[in-house]
C-alpha cells in the first residue's frame, strides 16, 4: 500500500487521531479528552478539532480515514442525522426491562443478552424515542457519517453486539419476531470494516481534507487496539494485562462459548477469538503500590518457580477460562517475603492466561504461535519471562497499543478485499 491514512479513535476517556504515511510511520498525532463522553455534540466538535489539529500539509495528503468507537455506544438520529435520543454509553445498563423482553426472543446466552448490548439499547430507545424514518447508529457509524454524509451504515465489529451475524453476513432470522420486526427499518446496513463508504462532505472538505479522500467503515476501539499491536498472522494473539486479563487470538475458525463470554469477530476470512477473565492486574494494586511492584519485581527469579497456585479473583465468580459463578478467590498460603507473594500472583495470573489460550484452542481456535502484550502489566520484565515459560511461545510487548494507529492501518488496507486473504491479516509493516 502506498497511501497516507488517518485513524481516529473515540475511546472511553478521550479521542485521538494518528496520521500514518505509506511506511506506517506516524506523521502527526493529536489527542483530546472528552468532558461529556455521552454528548454527541461534543463528539462532533472533537472530531473537527482533531482533524484541524493535524498539520495542513499532512491533512491535505490524507487518502483514507477510518474511525473506531467504544463498542455498544449508540444513539438514534433523524433522517438528517441529528440525534433524537441521548447517546447510551458502552456501559449504560438502564435497559433492564428491554433485556427481559429480548430474553424471550434471542437464543440462550446470546451476546445480545446483556443489559449493555446494542440490541437491548435499541429496544429501549425505540420505546422511549419512537421515530419514523430514523436510524440507529453506533458512535463510530455516526462520526463517520459526519465525514461522508451517508446514514444507516455500520461494520461487522460494531454490529456484533447488535446481533448481526458476520459469518452469514445478515441479521439472524429471529429478528423477524413481531417485537423486533418494527425495528428493522432502523437497522444499519453492515459492511466489512475498512470498506470505502464515500468521500468527504462539503463541511469535511472545509476542514482541509481532499475531495478525493475516502472515508471507510470503522471498527470498535478494542479491535483497533488489536490491529495496532503488530499481531497479523494466524496464531498471533494479544494479551491485555490491564485491570482484567483479556485474550484475543487470530484464528482460521470462529469459536464461541456464549456462557463463558467467548465470541469471535470477523477479520476478512479470519476470526479474532476472545475471552476475558475476571482476574487481572487489578489484584496487584490491592497488595502493592506501583513503586513496590517495580521494586519487588526486580527481586523475582523467574527460573525458580514458587509452586504457589492462587486463583487471584477480586471477588467470587469467574467466566473464563472456567465458567463458574461460585468460584472463590484463592490467595493462600502467603509467603513471608513480599517478592515471593508477588511472584506467586504473577505465576497464577500467567497460569490463567495459559489456560485461557488452551480453552480457546480446545474449542477449535487455531494453535497459539506468539503473544503480544498490552496494558499496564506489559512492561514488567519478570512477568514477561514467567509468561513465556507458561505459554511456551514467544511473548513480546506490543510496539503500538494506540487504537487510532490500528484504525489508520484499517483504513490503509481497505482496498484489499479482506475476504480473499486466506492465511494472514494484511497488515505487516504499516501500510
Ligand atoms: P485498565 O485500563 O484495564 O484499567 P491498565 O492497562 O491501565 O488497566 O493497567 C493497570 C494495571 O496495571 C493495574 O491493575 C496495575 O496493577 C498494573 N500494573 C502497573 N504497573 C505494573 C507493574 N510494574 N507490574 C505489573 N502490573 C502493573
């Protein structure tokens, strides 16, 4: 690829734009915090500001743009694209009654059966903001509309929690249920992430974007972060060592275990299989300050395992790799030396990570080949060495973790038909 691309990320705490050149080098980068993350007017103003803060020379060169947003942040808008409902954020769970209604319609344990899913939110919005001729859009869909002017378009990734089936490339049959049927006109048409949708509107051009720039279908913030990581072959995985442990493995096949929260996002002909444990680095903060974590980690000898076998949950209940809502935290015995206690915790989290990848492969995902690492725990060398031993494959720190970088890579790849890629996802070294 030989193009300049702009990736724009709307995440949980702020928004960022990154422009990449043909070699995948960062030409410009801007960032804004969102004072009111649920205010679409602020999203729009932030989008314009992010673009205008890219130096004019770079802005004029941009040939493709893709936007990612937080998954299941949604709104209703009228036929002009003006919001007619509040934006419901990714973690908004007010739609409990709608969830009960949907539980009688969708298959058991389906991804949409959560109070925060896009489909449950659509049911709630329809009840409270009835509209004729309107559109239900995700954050990324609506922001892209501001640039290309076309309403009613979403992508495989954002639409997964709306119930869209990316393998069959259609909404499932149960959408014809009498309660859901009236919502059909509101549903977006769904295309592959990165598909070119159109060129900039006049307003977008007035920001200095070329009239020939192509605006692409977007993705979600977590998939954009995966794309940024450097993972691109079948068997590549990204572990996020944040508050919780989140695993994503690039596979030839989709797998799912709805009860365990395991599901697959489509990436061209490949599948991004994911699961999240309730355990994670948050437990470390219960026992150690950041300084202690750094200091004690230096005293850990990864070659001398402690033999400690904890299950370091913050509270009762686990979903993945074992689905057991009654599983109790296990944090005993506790050695007198704090660095050994920390080592025991890191080993136990590494064991859970290893069991997680094992579980995904047992369900049919492609074999694990190498693991990139993101999140606050990624830069702990002792943990990296321990994980390497448990996983038995190369483990590295992700060179890039910015979702905006991943969105720019998605924009770069959009002329290639991702569906025709068999063995690897097309992003190797930037564009
Ligand atoms: P999130 O975005 O999920 O809240 P982050 O990716 O910001 O999490 O990572 C925060 C986590 O990183 C904290 O739970 C903290 O315990 C962990 N962390 C920070 N420093 C270290 C370290 N040196 N070693 C291991 N874990 C660490």
